[in-house]
C-alpha cells in the first residue's frame, strides 16, 4: 500500500492530495464559467432611451494621490483633465483631487491644469474629441483621430493648445 501512494520519487500523499483537490476545484470553476462563454450577451446602446441632460444625476469623480514620486504629477493631471472632459453635462460633473501627501508640486500642477482645462475642455466638446486625455491625444503613438476629423480651424486651435 505504501508504494501505491508513495512512488520511487518519495512524493508524499499530502502533496498528491493537494494537487488533486486543486485540479478538482479548477475543473469546477471552469465548468461554472463556461455557461457565460456559450451564450455571450451582446448589448447595444440606444441613445433615444437616455434621459435628457436635465434629468441625469450629478456625478462626483474623486481622484486620490499621495506621493508625487510614485505617482507622477503629469499623469495625475492628465487623469483630472480627462475626468473634466467627459461627455456629461458640466453643471452635473464635479471632479475632486485628494492629495494625501500634501505636496506643493501637486498644488502648483492643479493650478496649471485648471488654466489648461479652460482651453482643453471646450476644445474637446467643440470637436467631439474621443481621446480626452491630453497626453494620449498629442502622443505620436496615439490613434490618428486628430488627422481624420479636422480642417484648418481645428489645426490652428490644436497648435494654440500645444503652445500653452
């Protein structure tokens, strides 16, 4: 009986039992999740069923940061600007930045981002910009959205924003 559960490699029955139990558990999980893959649900958006802007609820967006060395300030400000540029009624959208570390660089950056947002947010709304993160929009690796949509007026405004 000893050779049945403990072969020549001296693998104990505990190891064998744990591996077998884990395989059984993974098999059960796999079987349970297969039903979602057999019949995937496809949903479509129906804009005509959305309520009017006046009926939409207010949304508060909280962005938390603590240490500017671990969370670069530029990325945090891109997040703030992206949240402010959401396609939602501006009077019902509030964006809050919580700096738990109390860094002065974050305070200075949010003041600068506020000035940039006065130009960026109307620009996004006017042209229906889908890539609302400024860093991604102006990146050379981003999609070609700004090359497809635009005319001379757009290009002039884009250059003005780049120079801010």
